[in-house]
C-alpha cells in the first residue's frame, strides 16, 4: 500500500472540494534577486566632492539594501543609492551593496578612488 504525507492528502481534498490546482500542476518558483546595474567598478572623486553610488536590482517582494565600505557596514546606508556629500580621502576603497529579498541576498561591488586635489 502506497502512503502519502498528510499535507498532500489535504491538498488533494481541498483541490477536489474547491476546484484548486492539483499538486501535479506547475507551482511557480520564486525569482532570484538580480543585480541589473551594479555600482561603477572604478569611480574617481576629488576629496571634498560628493560621491553617489547606485544599484538597480529586481527580486521577489520588497528589496532591502545595505551598503558597506571595505567590508564594514555603513550605518543608515540602506537605499538603492548611497550618497556621501563630502568624500574624505580616508573613505576610498571597496564599496559593496547587499541586496536582499524574502529569498536571501546577493552582492555587488565597486571600487572608489578618492583623489586629493592639488
């Protein structure tokens, strides 16, 4: 005698009673997060000038963003765009954004050189 999990039996009963799709019908799988536009790989700014980095992404449900500089979390940098109004020399380095949704996260990285004006 073949046995079935209770959840499958209940789904079959609900499908028969309510006319729902059977367990053999295609169930869509969640779409993964995709970084469509990553931060520019090499961005050069003069010290004291503004810096703006942007990421464009798609995913399942609402997206969450967190920016990092040299693998350190940038507090409050939680949007698709990161802006620093007056970049300091000490702020050059690798900028990474973590984009996450209900199914996990993915990262995109760009490097920023800050130049000291002559």
